[in-house]
């Protein structure tokens, strides 16, 4: 997948440390781990939309 944009976010030090540990446990970089979380949520939303499509106005 081509990487097109950079997203900068600020998080508390402890939150970053904990997320990094989870990413390492999963064998991923923190960046890749966060990307997978975003993708997972988008897929969940897409499935939800198929079950309950938005009402047309």
C-alpha cells in the first residue's frame, strides 16, 4: 500500500508506551499497529452500514 499522507498526533507518554508494548507484542511497529486499528474500525463501520444503510434525505 502506498503511503500518501502523514498524520501527527499528540498522546500522553504513558499511553504511547503502552501502545508500543502492544504493537511489539503483535510483531508490528507502532505506526503499523495504529494503521491496523484504523482499518479495523473502518471495516466494522462498513459492515454496519450494509446492515443498517444510512437513510436517504
